[in-house]
């Protein structure tokens, strides 16, 4: 079972510094993600460690050489940017890329008066059109695209995430059967009645899953906390598909190499407890 470490786990420093810590900790499987401090060296750092043997996947608005470019797939997009991004991924031999579904505002009094959930149908339709366009770009470059399960926001946030509930994820699976799902177990912990709904998604056929994101939280906010024996999904590890990569997203910001190595090894051991082979730290 492959265990990737997300760059989001070591944010606030330049990409080269984060990758250096990962490399010295023996981590060879890394997911590019938002978190590192944007700088002009990011793309070169990624390429340099790739030449040394680091293996990458990529997630959403990760930091690379074209500047930091946040995006919301529930809104119109700059497709020239995505062409450059997917060309760059392909040039490095990266074959897996995942995105968020996007979000929409619920602050409009008029929208709330006529649509109690804001303009979710319009946002979902825009997202679906965008993700199909992105899928075509990825497919033409040998990249497999996945979309992540999201989480309900607090009522005071003024926005809602798409794919933040079981019904909408199920609808997306029907609407886009060729696009894979990224199962974020920490996000599912924030779903209402998550224990029943999460069980359903753990039973997805492995071929529908791109990867599984893991961290912990209090069931209210997506805090990317450390995983413990009490983390809700730990007791269900035996049900996880053994051919789907895991991505560790728990915060390790500015911790020394020894701590990063210890935590990576601890989680690798945890997810291999059901007689599943795990990548050794070299």
C-alpha cells in the first residue's frame, strides 16, 4: 500500500525546504499541494527531487512555477492556465491529479429567499462542465483526474462546498462515471451521520478511487490533526482497498526531520496492520 506525504502537511516554507525535509526523512512519495510558500524556485525544486527519484502526485492549486493560482471549479476558468499546468505535469511524468469540487456563496439575501441552499444547482452545473473540460485535458496527457469529497461548512461561513454530502457525491458518480473519486476520510468525519455515510464510500470499487486522504479532526472543522487509535476510520482499516494510495495530510509544519520520519513511519505501520505491504522508508 503506497503512502504519500502531502506538501500541505509542511506549509509556510519554500517548496525546496519542505522537499529537503521529506527527502532527509526518507519520504519518496509526495503529493504536491497548497501549503509551501510560493517562490520562483518551486518548479525547479520539484524537478530536481524528481530526478533524484521522488515520485509525485498533484492536488488542486498546488504551488509550482506558474505562480500560485487559486481556483474554484464552480466558477468560469482560465483554460490557458490549466493547459500549462497539465503540460507541466505530463513533462514530469506525473499521472494523477485531483481537485476540489468548488464552493458557492450563500450570502445573497435574494438567493437565500428563493433557494434555501443558495445557488447550489447553478454552481454544480458549472463545476460539472469545468471538470469535464479538465478531464479532457488530463486524458490527452495521460493523467488520471480525481475529485475530492468535501465537508459541510459552518452556517456562519457564508459559503457551501460542493460534494459535501453523500447524495451529491453519489449524483456526481452517476454524472461523471469516468472521473475518479478522492475519498477524504477527515472530511467524511464532518458529514452528518458520518458513520453510516462513510461506510458506504469505503465500499466503493477500487477502480473508482484515485486516492484516500487521511488526517483527523473534531468532527466540526477540517484541522488536519494527527491520527490516533481513536480516529474514527482506524477500526475499519481492514475494509480499505489495498491497491489505492493513501495521502497523509496531518500537519507537521516546521517539525524536525526526525519527527517527520517518525510520524510517516507510524502511519505507514498503522495502515499496514491488516497484513498489507507498505512502502519501506529508505
